[in-house]
């Protein structure tokens, strides 16, 4: 191969034909321009992209500027991804709460500054903030509890009225307990919305307790409970995973010992 190259030096100096930028380009037979494929909201691209998940959309955003802009449109794929993942969830935002979709008239109209009006940033914001605790703990892990009978609220709030817009859709929340110095429970309350009831699950006893405040002054609370799972041996503190599943107005609890 080296001798052949030395015997024909003129082959190295051959120039490849330079395309004329003014000449019209001809697409392959049957091919359509990308803009025609997109064709605005309701076009074939949005139908296909509506089936993709976050990693797929990130790849499209990186590959093509046109598709990146279209993915972030008000009714584009990034909004569809967020509404599938975070339907019925909202995060604390100042004095109010911020759901993923701004179509909810009860929500603050101005999103957090870190989010703006970009749907991809909103997906990222919810992905980071939903699995965290509210102050004073913050973050996704609680390592120190300074006061007895401490209550740790999740940053995420659940909206059954928004979930009712799509029957059959559910939300599952799980908490991993690595070390436990005392007893603990997992509860759903509606006090912040003006309600008077709570449902509490004790992973150690396997019981679910429902309480309702019937009178403010003098304070009176009525409650009922049911043992759904076997209780742990006396003195054993729960360590493992506990969770709750909410769908169509019904609650289910889960526990798994480590």
C-alpha cells in the first residue's frame, strides 16, 4: 500500500468538489423537512414526543435547537412530562403553594424565580424539591432530631382535587428509615387547608388511626383505628421503608422491615 501511494503522488493532491451554497439542496425521495414534520402543536412530532420521558427529551434538546424550542412550548412535551410525573403535587412558594401546572387558579400566578416560565426548568425544580422535607430540616435526609415529638413535614403537598381531573392516576410516596431512636409514624393531614382530620400509619404496630377534630373549644377529637398488619415485637423500633399510595380518594400504606 505504501509503494502504490508513492508511485501516484498526484492522488494526494486531488480536491474534493466543494458544494455550492447557492445551489438548492434536494432531499431524499419521500423525505420531509423537519419543520413540516413538526407542523406546530398537534403535528406528528408532538404526538411522538408526548410518549417520551425526560432523558429522551434531554437528548433531543441537545441534538437540535428547533426541537429544543418546540419541546419547551406552553403545550409542548416538557409540560406533558411534568404533568404525568407531578399531577396533584405542589410545593411551598412563599405564603402559598406552587403546583406544576399554572392552570390551577388557586395557585400563585408567579412561579419561583429559579423556575420562571420554562417547562424544562420546572420539571427540574420539581424533581429536586419534591423528595425533600420542609424547614427546619430541609433536604432529603434527616440525621439529627433535636426535640422530642418532632414533626417533619414533606415539602410536597397532595391535591386530591387536581388528581380527580384524571381518575385512575395515583401518587406513591416512600420514606426510608435507616436508623430510628424512637417510634415514628407516617401521616396525612389537611390542617393547612382548613380541614380537621388526619390519617396516621404506625409501621411498628401495623395500625392506621383516623382522627377528626369535632370541637375547637374545649378541644375535642374523635378517632378510630384498625390493625391491618402484624405488630412488631415489644421493644423493636422500626427501620426499613414505609410509604403511602393515594388514588381516587383512597389511601393505602406500605411497610418493609430492613
